[in-house]
C-alpha cells in the first residue's frame, strides 16, 4: 500500500577496471588521459592492478614525489596503503589488496570519509590510491583516475 515507505533494494552489479597508465589523472591535467566508463547502476567496482608489485615499485619505491611522512608512516605502521573514492562524497577503503592483486569497492567495504550518506552505487567520480595516515584526516595521493557512467 505504501511502497514509498519501503526501503528500495538495489540490484548488485559488479564491474572490473584494470589498471592502465593511460587512465592516470593524478599528475594534474594531462592531455589525453582516459576516463573509465562504467555501466549505469554499478554497485561494486573491482580494481585489478594486474601486477601490484610493479605498481608499488613505480608509485612508492621509485616515486620522488612521495612525501617522506608517508614513507615513515608505512614503516612505523601509522599509515596504510588504501583507496579514496569520491562519488557524491568522500569514502575510504582500507581493506588492502587481495591475493589476486585487486581491491573491491562496494557499500559494505567503503567507509564514509566526510560523506554525509552511506555509499550505494557508482555514478561519476574519482578513485585515488595513496597513503592514509591513521588517526589523522590526511591522505597522500600516489595515483588517481576518474570514472563515469556510459
């Protein structure tokens, strides 16, 4: 009778994005940087690094722009490598990279990082990988990309 009072269920829809340097937006405005296209209604993004060791070597170990405070935070475990998602508000993912060299972003895994609402689905935004300093509201970006619905 009162359907508007009933919480609407969102049908889960997953999509995999594969790491590709052509999609890098973190070095300022780059001519020709691509944007990942996602299906409308995507509720989960699996980000596949492929070879995470190569990513780490390139963007952490050999990156002259990584703040010394981030390297120290990783060493003394006061910081973690994670992802920040901005889509209607900022969210953070701190569950790390799994054995398949992937991170899975969804409503269950994303925590509000200043966002007013709980996360529901992806529409248009940014995925930034970097170092989160625990106990501080500080996130140093190492690599970032953009996504939008097709």
